[in-house]
C-alpha cells in the first residue's frame, strides 16, 4: 500500500467513526475486565484505549477483577483456595490476600492512567482517576450448607459519589470489594459489581471484556446481536460456555432488563477491541439490546394514525413533503417505526431501485420529545441493513434543512442526475431539495 492509499484508508476510517464519536460523547459506559487482563503484558494498550475514550468525552467507570492475583497470594501464603458453585469461599485468612491483591491491581491501573496517552501528543496529560468505598455490601451467608464467610454481594451503590467524579471528567475505578456499615470488608464478584453499578447509574453501555473469543454460535462465529430473550435461550439451551462468558451474558440480560440500553461481550484478546466495538458499524463482539431498543420494527397498517400525528408538524413546517392517509396506507410496507409504550415516536422509509443499485431514504423523522436519544441513528442503521439485504449499494436522500445531519453520517453531496430516472421525473423543483448519496 502506497502513501496515498494509506492516507485514504485513514481518512475513510476516521470519517466512518465520526458519527460514533459524536454519539458516545457525554455517555456513561461501565467497562469490566478481569485480573487476567491486568497481568497481560499488553495491558498498557488497553489502558491507552480507555484513556482515549476519556479524551473523547466518554464518562467511564472501570471495574476490575483480581482472581489470578488473589490466587497467587493465597498460594504464596499456603492458604487453601476454595470455590463452591463458581464462588470463592473467603475465609478470614484468604481475605488478607484478597485485599492485598485488589489494592495492588488498583494502584497499577491508576499508575498507567496517570501516564495519559503514551507516545501521543497527550502523553503526560494526567488523566484523573478516583477510587473509593462506593459499594456497600452484605455477606452472602450460608447457602446449600456452605458458609461463604467474607464473600459478599452488592447491597447498594453510592451513585451520587460516582456521578460527582464523572462530572469532573475523571474516571471512576472500582475494585471487587464492598464494605458494610460496620466496617467489614467483603470479597465481591467483579461481574456483579459492574452490573449493579451500570444499573444504578442508568449507564448507556455495559462493556464486558472476556478472556475467550466471546459468545460463539454453533459454527464457531461470533454472535453479533441478541435480545435479552434470545440470550436467555442460549443459557437455557445447555450449551457449554466459558465461565466468564456465561457470567457476562447473565449480567448483560439483567442490565438490559433493568434500564441499561446495551450490553457488550468483547474478547479482550483482540487488539483495539474496545475501539473497534464502539467506533465501527459491525463491531467485534456480541451486543445484547434492551427491550426498549427492540421496539424498532417494520410498520403495519395500524401505525398509519401514529405516523400522521408524527409527520404533520414537519409537513406543516415544510421539512417533509405532505403525504395523505391514502398514500401512507399504500406505502406502509416501506416504513420502519420506532415505538415507545405503544406510541410511534420515529419513522423512516426505504424505496429501493435494485436495477440501479440505489435506494432512497425518505421520511426520516423523530418526535421532538424523543430526540437526542440516538433514535435517528438507529432508524438510519436499520434502513441501511434493509437496503443491503435488497441489493442496494448506495443510499440517497433529498433534504432541504438537514443536510449537515446526513453529511455527518457519511452522505456526500450529489446531483439530481445521479438518481434513478424514475425518481428524477418526480423531483419537485419548487422545494429545490439537495441530493446526498452514501455508499453502503
């Protein structure tokens, strides 16, 4: 690859990531990784990517595990390592090793983050990170006859304290430890801490970095997308899953059903996995969508009334072309709607011209009360998927007032002559709409 080709590749990659940079700014992400990741020689690269996310305005909460570090200390002390049903039995002696390991891992992470973005113009930027007793815990107690001693579970998360840290553009760092009101310390599951924090913070994403290749289908390929119900069926199928993947799936289901919009399972062994999952269209991991996102669906005849109410203000202001009830009924199969609590809050229509390899994105609209939540992007992405499935290679849009929005998402200025002849014949010269095309 010559310099020109390399430069073009960089520019295209950067442009394609721009919509995601915009969408993620100001969002709250909880990132979970195990002690194995910390012990890996490539861990500084992961920290580099985390620091980069922080510099792009993402509000980050990191939750780390420490299982290999704990077991190393227990073996050095000659302390018995006990597990029951996948949970560590933490004796008073084992708790000493747990605290030592968690403290050491936390300090290592803080030290790496303090370097800023190494080997970049932001080296030495001093990204701030704050830890604390943000998690109140209670003992797990005796279960099935087993006394788990100092192993505990999350009781409460100090959301206000974490929010104050995030408001100051710092990174919040949580260890797999919890504290009782009486001053006791409990060993917690890092997965449980991350899930509880994501739910209590109403985080936009829960990102779980796992040790294996991730959640695979029967053919060995990564499962790209699941609803909570589909993920639950995977667990109930009896398939043998890596332990950390199974825990991440359980946590992802619970998080999505408790208000977290999306949960991701990503193999941390992929270089740049976090960035590739967050800033590319297809990602590299498994996405579990919340039920609210599942409300994006193909329209049916019962949606016509809702579409009329949604579109009328935009038609009256001249943003959209007027469509009669009869026309909407005739063309309802072209529409996708975003629904919330039975109300149509967004829509988009696709008109394919397969012989020319072109498709028109029309009537993209979101109710004013529900803008800013990414629904416009979701409708666009859904339309792009439908277009590709119909053999459409390029998507065009005609707009009078929203040119910048489409340009930010990869649409480029074009001319009327680039459209299918049948569409050119219907062009309204009085509206003088601008033409934009995006290659899929």
